[in-house]
C-alpha cells in the first residue's frame, strides 16, 4: 500500500518524471554496451517507460497547474538527452547510418537554440503539430532499433529502420518549419 502511494506521488509530479527521464538515459546506454537480446530488450523497455513519462509530465503540469521554470527548461533537455544518446548507442552498434543520427541531433540542437530566442522574445515556444509527429516517429523508431532482435515473430530492426526514415522526414520538416515561422526573430536578433 505504501509503495503504491509513493509511486502515485512520483508519477503525478511533473518534475520528478522529468528527473526520472534523465536518470533513465545512463541505464539505456549501459544496457546497450552489451549487444545481446536480453540487454537490448531491457534497454528498449527502459526507453519506452522513459518516453511515456514525457507525455505524463506535460499532462500533469498543465492539468494541475504545476508548470515550473525547472520543468520548462529541463523537460526539453531530458527529451533531447533520451533521444540523442539512444541514437548514438544505436549508431555505435551499426544499426543505422551515423549521418541519420547527426541530422536528427543537429536539428534538435538548432531548434533548441531557436526556441531560446523565441522564449526571450516572449513568444510561444510550445511544440508544433509537426514537432509532435517528429517525436512520435523518433520514439517509434528508437524502440524497435534498441530491441533490434526478432521479437514476437517480428523483425524489430526492419520496423525501426523504416520508422527512422519517417522520423528523419518529420525531423527535417519540423525544423525547417520552426525556422521559417520565426525568421522575423532571427533577422531581429542577427542585425
């Protein structure tokens, strides 16, 4: 009974969920040091649980009025860490070409910089619909790429490889969209 109360309190606090997502990153990376079915399964499971917390921390923050400066800053950082380091471990095992991870990670860094400029100007920095599709495809690609080995009769690697191309398309598209929509701020800050 006490464990369920602690778990309920933890998952209903957005900042704790963000911290959990950050703490999950080294676990995924450590599990991926060993290229075998068991470690790959648990890395994919840990990544999946961490990815789900991204939805819940935003939901609880908005629904319960628990939006904090910490959450505004650290939530996107946690997302970028989880996605970027997972992609790097996937590349290290030769499961996708390195250039795909470079494009995805490079876009994340560039858009994060742009979002900082947008926030300083007092404009809305919430994720666009394209950004949400991008995140969905990235998560949908990384889970089977981490899993890699056949699972439940499915070719996990092939599924992840197809999904990473969708993630790449939405990553570039949403990145270009951000820069086009906020080019006026860029001009203002460059000159």
